[in-house]
C-alpha cells in the first residue's frame, strides 16, 4: 500500500498534464519514509513507468511511450532546468526543429546554459548542454508551447547565428546551410538586426549574411549589410574548417569563399 501511494501520486501528476517529478515532491506529497519512496521509484523505473533523468529528477512515461521509454525532451526540459536552478534556452538543431526546420532531425537535444554540465543520457535519450557564458534571455528568445507548458527556445534569428558560432556541434557549413534554407522564411529582418547588434564577434554575422544571400534571401540582408558597413570588419574565411587556398574574396561580406555551399535538397 505504501508503494501504491507513490504510483497514485504519479498518476495524478500525469492526469494534470505534468510529466516530470522530483523525489522531494514525492516525499512532500506522500509523507512516506525516504527508503520507501526510493524503493517505489526504483520499482516504477523497472516497469518503465518513469525514467531517471538526473539524480533526484524523473520523467513520467505515458503509455504511448512505454515501449521506447523515451519521452520527448521538450515535455520536461523546462522543469528539469528549474530543478537544477539554471537559466537556459533550447538552441541549435533542436531549436531549428521546433521552428519547423526538421529536414535533419537532431541526434541529441541541445540546450544552452552558463556553466559546464555533463550530458544527460537515459533510455536512448541524450541532452547536451552547451556553455554560453554571456547567455541573455532578454533578446532573441521565444516561448514555444508543448504538451506540458512552455519552453524557452532561440528565435530563428538567434538560432541562425548560433549555428555558425557553434558549427562544430551541428555538422559543418553545408548542414548549416540546409537548416538556414528552411529557417530563412521565418527570419524577421528587424529581429535579425537586433540580435546581430549584440553579437561580439562579427565574423558570424558576415557568414550569415553571405549564406542568406546565397540561399535566395537577399531581401533579408540589406539592413544587416548597412549595419556591418559601419563596423570594423576584416576579411575572414567562409568556412573556418577549410584552408584558404586560392579562394576568391567576396567583397560584399568580406569573406574568402573557400567552400562551395551545397545544402541538401529540401
């Protein structure tokens, strides 16, 4: 009967549309001894009813996900970050997918935070935390509704810049071009300029401007180019992972075109 109280509490949480819980919540609600609660949670975990995400924090697995035992991360990521006491936003390929650019589904769920944190691996699920020390939630962040509430996600504009800044984490320039080709229609010119003005390293803005032009979104880059013309920029490589070689200089964006952009067909 004592174990059943824990299971009943989890059923009640799910009935209210909540798919995560902490061990402290269970202790507070059921008034059961810690040892009893831990054993009950272990038993429910073995049955596939819950999954341990990180120490003291569990995801509730509904029936339709019981076989895979992998609950969509967006259903509990906000609650997990609140449990850890960390500001965050979902970024890179995970953000792009949430904005509809799902040509290439990400193999991991990518989240920006301010400090180093080990990846979370559980039941085939991988959450990767990327460090952004100057993480700012005041600009370039949108709320996206999920089954369990809202999560914080980088806007299409910030996502595009982040993809270039963290290119090693997203598969390189051609993969980035594929994603931006899908995000391009969603990019707002004014919002892009506001986010770009906060970027300390202008090289990522130069590369984004070039890619947007190359992908047919020239109408979205006029304001960006005017702003860049008043900044102190230097010629840089389009693809930092490739050598300069005999590449030609694109004078508009001050980029050496050392890589042929070949996005996947959409």
